C-alpha cells in the first residue's frame, strides 16, 4: 500500500465544426455544466480542464456564465486550464506554421478569457509524432499528455512522467491511464480507486492521470446526480490521494527518465464503441479513408495558394485562419461525433478551405486555368479546371471527377463517402459498360450504394460488366488555352466489351462542365448499355432539402429518389439549403435511375444511417457495328 498517490483528474471536451447548436447544447446540459457544478462543491479536489477553441467560442456566446465559473475556480487554484491547438487539428498532419499558429491562437484566447497563459497542452486525439516536440516547446508549452501504452512501447512503466526530445528541444510528458476511463463509467469511483491503490508500489513515485467520461455508458438528464456521486466518492480518498494539477507536479520534478515515442493515435479516444485501445499512425488514415486523403490534399494545395500571397499580410492571415478551421482531427478519422463518416463535418472543412482559396485569388478578374498537378501526392498528375465560380478536378484513373466546387456557396458537390475501401472514392462520370439485356430491376435493386456503383458491383452478373471507372485512361491532349483535356481508354480484350475504345473530353467553360464521349468498336458487332454514373453530394436528402425534376424540353416534372426515368433529356436538382441548382443534360434522350447513397455512421455508443450523396445513373443503349463510332455529350451546370 502506498502512502499517497498523485492523482490528476482531467476533463477534455470538444465538438467539431459542422455540428448544429442542439448537439452543443446537449453536451453542455449533460456533461459540461453538471461536471463543473459538482466539482465546484469540492474545492479540495483539483482538476485539469481542456476545451477546444471551437467549444470555448460557442460557450462564450451561448453560456458566458459557465466561463465565469471556471475563471473563479482557476483563481482559487482548484482547476488548471490546458492549452492546445484552437481548432483541435490532427497535429502531425498539418504544416509547422499552422501548428504554431493554432497553439498561439488558443493561448491568446485563454490568456484573454482567464488572465493566465497555459503552461501545458492537450494533444487532439493524443495523436503523436516525435517532431511534435519542437512546435510545443517553441509555443511555450512545458508539458503534454500521451496514452500510457505509448510509455510501454517506449520501454517505460507508464506510472510516472518522462522527458522527450527532438532537435535539442525537450518537453515533459504525462501518461494518461486510458483503461481507467471506461472503468469509471462502469463502476463507482470508490471501487476503482481501491483497486488502483492496491496495485501501486510504495517504492515508486506514482502519478495517475485520467480524463474519464463517467457518462460513457449513457448520457441522461440525471447527470447532476451522477457527477455528485462521483466527486463524493473521490472526496473519501483525500487522506490517501493527492488531488493535484500538472503545473504543481512539474515544479517538483527533479530527475525524470528520457524516452522517444512511436507515432500513433489512440482509437479509444475517438470511438466509444471500441472497448480496447487500438493504435495507428495518424498518416495511416490517409490511406484507409480516401475522403480524408482528399481533404488533406485540398488542405496542402490551399496552403500552397495562400503561401503565394505577397504583400497583404492581413489577407494572408485571414486565409490561413480559414485553413485552420479545416484541420480538425475529426475529418481524418472516426470520432465520437462521427468524424470522417459525418457529411456535415466534412462539408464544414471544405467550406473553410474554399473560403481560403477565394481569399487567395486576385482581387481583380480571375483568369480561368487548367493545371496538371499531382494534387493527391500519389506520383500521378490530376487535372484541375478552375474558373471564377467553379472548380472541377479530374483524375486519370477512370477519367472521372473527384471534386466539384461551387465557389459562390463554398460547397464541394463531390464530397462523398464510402465505407468499403476496396471500392474507391465515389466520383462523377464513372463509366460502366453493361450487357444490353441487363434489366433495370436487378441492376438497381440495391439502393444502399455503399461503394461506388455498388448497385452494379453487387450484381450477380458483374463479371460481364466493364468498369471503365477502374481503368487508367491515357492523356491524349491538354489544351490549357481552351480549358480542355482529352483522355483515351484503349482496347483491352481481357475485359468484357474490351474491343471498345473510348475518348473522353472534359471542358469547363462559363461554369458549364461538358463531358463528351466518343466510342469506337474495334471488334465484332456489339450492343451494350452505357452508364456514366454521377454522384452529387447535396446539403441533404428528402423533399425539405432536395427537389428533383426530369427535363424534356420545357417540361419539368418532379420525380422521387428510387424512381426509374425513361426517355428524358436531363435532370434538375434543386438544393434548397444552398439555394443552388444543378442541371445534368445530354444531347440525346436517355433513361436514368436515381438513388440516395447512405452509409452507417458511428455516433457515440450508437450507429446511425447518414445521407452521403445522390447518385444519378444515366443509361444509354448503344449498338455498334465493326469500325463504327458513337458520340454522346453531357453538360453539368451549377447556378443560383
């Protein structure tokens, strides 16, 4: 039995941009307010508090009395307020200048709000790379926190803090006892502490640091009573436990061991549905989730644009702060609020990045451009069509559109999601050639399109389809003057309909994207269905968010998702929230099928179904004799 154990009780709280006020209010009502109100009644129990800058900004606007209470508790030295990065970014993934800027932004906010500069910081999602030491040190941070399993991987016990170093700079790191977090949710605090004290050795300096969410199992309106019982239990151990804060411990450290930590991110801190901690490098999420990689690529590209701004420091600072809003860790991985699965969180990130891009553009008339650039850093060029109102990004793989921005609304209409990594990212003008006899009833039987064109890839005869969207197109011509790029798909006799060669031309002009197809049959006579699948991610589905009309000349008839359309010239989508219209029309009649793409989304302890995008699959029967050609052209237009 030890005489006394140093016990640091922490509370970490964050919600990302893209979450509505109701969710913030629930967090405040069920956790923030009852926790602080109960803690206030036990002045001998000290606690370490961390709130993301996003949450603090909301609290200042919605509940200023809450911040006043924290200020009082800080002045009587009952609580220590941790710093960190303002927008809770995935720190290892963002540029050094942004690390420093975000830390200083939150530091300045805390100093203004509470009258004291923070000495330590909380790392978002406890994500770590060893080069984090330098920006933390240069920002004036003396200590931070990592999962105790990181200490074990570094060869330490995880019972006490250590020193870590990079480039000659050092910082103290406290171990966080993550397994205790769920125990406090499942058992009374007294029982947890009794078991813990029984395991500690008297010949060691023991430091226990926990950031428990005691409402882990259930968040209810009885939170006040739950936290009251929690602190009553803790108070019974005042004679055996030294309730302390990190700044007090830091002053007393004389000789700490040194360690280097592997790169990792703790999964348990992100998903309450995970019962045991899992660890991955933060960069692995860029491989695991193509959507996360697209946001990361957009962030790096936008940073490049902003860095090129010269002579206007105020404009550059404003643009960079918009980028910071998009760096929240939730857009790169799963989290308790949905994370990368959640459409509104990703939309908020794209909105901020597009705002930064608009700021970076010259104040005078913008010159349209076509840029060949390795946008996603995979060693292959993508093709970036840019006009004053519209961005259209095309990749060679499938010669399909993977980003479609409408800048007046700072909205990416191709921010989609798939939970099946092997299916790849959902795109627009992803082409499929199917047997002509394929019935629409079976082709579109599965309306829960989890992966790109999942309704076709799960078809019982899918081996008879040619998925051109999975093939790599050759670059045939790039006309930067006229904003036009021509892609060529050669014959591949190993595939169904492999004697068909395709030429696919993209042109963006006056905010209209034109996609022209030329098919040539270099084999025997053939018949097939041509399906250029198009995904568009709107602000929502349902009649309150999205209205759909089929177009035949001047006639516009409303249609429903899941409805087969025959012999039409186009489809009009009315995005109610954005007050934007997206028209897709062809130069010939075609059939079409429209589906709503929804995926599971983990939210806390539950998993819900979340709208991701709307898919329109134009269908055009084509019959080609040997050596003959067929042409069809689609136009996509956005306006408000």
